[in-house]
């Protein structure tokens, strides 16, 4: 499972890239989505690499993301009670494990696919350089979990 976070805004963006970000549901800065790994999504991530950062996310981070920043229809928080009553899972941990294994999508369980995060504590490194150039954009591998924890 891949987590993608939008780092930069809309000003001066080409329409083709803006459409790609809309398809990824990354419409605003500091929004995050969970994406399953397949070649078409990898192409979309590469096209939008100058505006987003992404990487492989671990199960513990997904649990935190769903429980702390997950929203339901009507902008309600995700609770253990809701998960027990309205899904086939008994806890947020089970739901996140199923999401990571691509057995179920967040939308099917009633959870909104977009997570609205805070700006990271201590800020982004540089919003115009890649991670390799000590910036914030592009592929960051397993270190995406550190950024998400700074933003929750």
C-alpha cells in the first residue's frame, strides 16, 4: 500500500497534471490518500511527482491515520463502534490490515478516501526540491511514515 501526500498548491500547474492530481483525489495541500500498488497508479505518481510525495506505508501508520484523521459521511470521526456495527471488521486494526492487503477499499467501509492532515511539525524541508536533494517532493520509500506521524 502506498500513501501519497500533496505538498504544493495549484498555482502555475499544467492542466494535465492537475487532472492527474484530481484522479488521485489530491485536490488540496496536506491531503493524503492510500493507493494500491499497480502500474497505472505508478505512472500517475510519476506524472505528479513535482507536487506530491509518496512511499510505502506500514500497518501501524495506517491504523493511526484511520483512527485519528479518518472521516465518515457527514464529517464524523471514525470510531471502533462504527467499524463494529457497519463493517465486517471488529476493530480499526482489522480494517487497516484488510486495506493494506487490498482486500477492501476504504470507500466500501464508509470511510472517506482522503485524509486531511495538519502541516508537518517543523515544516517541510523544501517544497521545490526532491527528497534526494534534501527537499520534500517525490518518492521517499518507508520514510513516508515519519512524515505522516509529523502531520497527524
